[in-house]
């Protein structure tokens, strides 16, 4: 999920964090981390998706027993 947030909610220098994760707390006290996708005009576009979302995952398994 993506969300635009007013830049006033961030410390100065948020433009230096494009492509990096920021951590914070919403107005309900819930902690979050999000990737800063872009900063345009007076808004910061945050990506709340898990870093592995959309990636192919490969697993190696060993079958111990089959019943």
C-alpha cells in the first residue's frame, strides 16, 4: 500500500532519504516502517509494502516422512 503524507510531518532532510526506510508512529500510537519512494511538492510518497512483496521466493526442502 502506498500513501502520500504531508512533508510537514517529517524532519528536514527527508529528500535525502529517498530509497531508504523511515520509522515512525501514527496518531494511534502504532509503529510503522515505510520506504520513501519520492518527495514531490509538499508530499512524501511512502511504500508500506513488505520489502519482499512482489519478489519470487525459492525454497529448498527435504521431505523427512510421507504418510
